[in-house]
């Protein structure tokens, strides 16, 4: 398997990503890595990765024009490398907008797909039951037809990645009854109504209860949900830490309860989830968090690895065309 | 002060609300209560509240037509009582859609307001710093002009209720840079750009960091944010409980750390926040959670009390017209 890594574009610079490559390569010596970045950075790891040189970094606010124009940016070079080397996947923590544009324009969409979507998963209150979320930010607005396609891509993702035979797919809305929602959700509901996998509307407060295997949003709302939930989880984790730090007694309490809380922390650490897949394009295109450190970037590389290993793009392509 | 209470319409029946009235009246003997509901329920508390009879309950999915047609529903009668008694406020845990319709059509909007919004607040990581959120669900879709008005109503709410002199108001978007967002957010940005209180876009993950005093969403997105965050907070609380229950050691740990965790629980208990105000109409119209128990309904009654006491509607009316 071949994986192209954009070592630039994240908030924490190339160092963390270079370290992530080392960690990942230690776990997966079989994967051929193409490390795209500044000469001095990528030459330093040429014993474990093919160095590919780039000269600039796309700024976080880069749009489609800038992304296509700067042919020496690490992201552009990475996409070119993917195509040239016929690699199986690509990963970057750079600008989502630019990445989406480059992926759509150069790697191309799977035939039949109207718009790609960013897909990721969250843990739920049920152990080992994850919920697949899409679109969490590839799009600023969507049509009803796009939402209906997201439902189908989410279904396939859940089947392939989480081995669910009959995933339950929901539309996220402001009420669970039929007829509730934005005009867009109401329209998408009517397109999906007859699909056997479609279970109706779900309120956002029920997403983590474990009943839904897949929940569908437009890209703007999904992004607000994803980041809002992350913000809340982070705040609660901080408050928990404070609660344990309060006094000598609470510190002793922590020692007694440590094991359970370490598990909680591990379950809720969104850095472990790592990356989101840009689903609907002709390759495993993984977006890592902009503020990824080495551990979270490595986790995102693992996401890419699993998706390549499960041939998720090929499978979606076959089944999507057959649908 | 006069407060009208719809004792029906919540998921938990009249009993919890009747008990909430008793608790509230114990704390605020000065407030005149009009308890609207089934004869047997409201007659039972006629020593502390004026009983007003209703004969039916609007179903949760009731829309505007049903709300206006069923003139014997507790919500309709409650609104009529508000008008007839010239009361200062009204509270219900019934259907948001029906409540919004009745409030808009019968209590009427404040002159100049295009659409009312549901406004509430969340705790943040900074102690005693709350963030005001609107619209969290009064509307299924909004225009840029409505978002710009929400920003102004949120500003006033923050000034009046939280005594902020210069509240920082943000639009929630999928990126913090100018130019990010749905078409709607981009348009609202340009309307707000020159306002001194407007601080730009904010990503949902930053809402609880304490920098924003007010954040503005369209009603659909705000509802997903609110309920999504509640869902995450609930899941984390459950996981914390589980972590402490794991073993005899962790249970001992809980005893040591109890005080801090009780504070955390208290801070994060959304039932304590209680109610959301329907801002933009000519009265204090408070929506309590559909699943309110006696404590959370009492908390919502306290929200109504504070808003009536601070004459928030009169102040918004004066300042809104002056703007």
C-alpha cells in the first residue's frame, strides 16, 4: 500500500507530522510512504519514506483558486504525487476548503456522486458502538439530493468499516417527528422515506445514545455539531481534571478511580479518532485535525490505513454505481 | 408580578409542574400564579394559585393551525389568560412550534422584530461567565436580516440579564475567518460587520471558552448545537458515573472527590438552566424542557421570574425601537 503524507499545513508545523510518520512506520513497516514537504524535513526521514519536495504551505483560509494556482504548495504536490504514484491514499491537516477543491478537481469524484462529504465517527454510550457522522464540513450548503446521497454513502461506510449488516440511518433534525426540520431536511426526508435503511429524523441530543449507526447533516450543520460536541467534551474533561485537583482528598480520590477515568479519557479523546474521510472521491483522502500533534496525526494515518486496507473507495464505487 | 403556568404539555404530566409551582411559591410568595390545567389538578392548589380550567393538551407535533383551532387546550387558555389578566409572563413545556405560533399571533411581536428567537445560556469554562445562545429553535430557517436582529437582541439580553457592559457578539460558523460559512452566515456577516459589538465568526468548538458573551445561529443550527451539546454532556456525566462505579476502589475515590464532582454536576446540569426565553414578543414567554421534572420546571419558573423582575421585555422594546 502507498500513502502520501502532506507534512505541512497543520498548526503545529512539520515536526509533529514527521514524528507521526516515524511512529506509524514502526507499526506498519509494509506501507510505502511518500512524505511531501520542505527538503530538509523530508530528506531527514528518507530511510523510511520517499521524500517529495514542496516549497510553500497553503494558508488555512485558502480557497479553490489559491489551491489550484500554487503548484508548489505541499498540498498540491501531495495530490500530484498521489496521482503520479497511483497511491492508495493521501492525508493532510491543511485547509479543508483547499483540500476539498483539490481532491474534487484533480482526484475526481466517483461517478454518480454529486458532492463529496467529510465522514467521521463518534463513540456512543454503548461500548463498541460508534455512530458515523456526515457531512461534518466538506460543504457550506447542500441540496436534498446531496443529503440523500450522504445517507447512502454513510450506509456503505458503516457496513464496510464497522461491519454493520443493516445500519440504521437518520437525518438530524430539530424534532424526531416526520414533518419537523428545516425546509432542506423535510425535502431530504421525502427522498429517503421509502429506503429500508432510513429510520427518520433524530434530534441531536439522541445521536450518542447508540441507536443510530449513521446520522446525516448538511455540511454546515454537521460541522457545528461536530465542533460543538468536541468543545463540550473538552470542557467536561477540563472540569473533571479540576474536580480531582481541588484538594488533597480529591487527589487521593483520583488515585483510587484512576483506571476508570483513564478509560473514559481514552474513549472520549477525539484525537484518537484522528481523521475524517472525504468520501465520494476516487481515493482515500483523509483530513487530519489542523491542530494534530504526533499522536493524533498517527491516529489519522491509521484511519487512512484501515480505509485503504478495506478497499473502502473501491467498494463504495462498486456498490454506489450498482445502487 | 403575575405569572401564568401551563400545567400540561410536558412529557411528565401535570404532577411535576404542580409540585414545581409549590416549590416556586415557597421561594416567591409575592408572585401571583395562574395555574392553567385540568380542573382536578389546578383546584388542588387554589390556596397558592388561581385555577384556570383547560380541557385538552396540544400534542408535541402540533403546528400553528392546531394551536389556533383548539381553544380549550391548556396552552391556548394560558395565552388567553396572560392577555386577559395582563400578566407579566407565561411558561409552558408544551410544543415549541405551537407555543411560538400562539405567542406570535396572540401576544404579538415587539414592533420592528421580524421573527422572535429562543434564547438561552450555557456555562463556560470561565467561572460565572455564561454565553448567551440564540436562536436555539424557534425557527426552521432564517434570513440574514433575522440573524442580524438576533445579534442585537442577544446583545441586549446579555447586558440586561448578565450585566455585561460591552458584550462580544459572534456568528457561529464553520471557520473563524471572515468569508467562511454558509451563504446565510456570509450575508449576515456583511450586515453586522460595522457594528461595534460584532466580533466576527466563531467555530462551535470555541463557544464554551468564555470569550463570547453572545453567539448567534439560525434556529435549526442552534437547535442542533444546543441538543448536541446537551447529549455530549449527558454522555460524559454517565461515563463519569460509570468510572466511579467500576470497583470498590473507585467508589472510595468518589467519596474523596465528591465535593468537586458535585460542583461539576451542578454547573453542567442543564435542568438548572431551566428555560429558554422567546425573545421578540410582548411578554416574558418562557419555554421549559418538554421532559422537565419538578426541579427543572421550577428552575424555568425562576428564569421567568428574573426576566420579569428585570423588565427585560420592556427594556428590549425601548432599546430596540431606539436602535
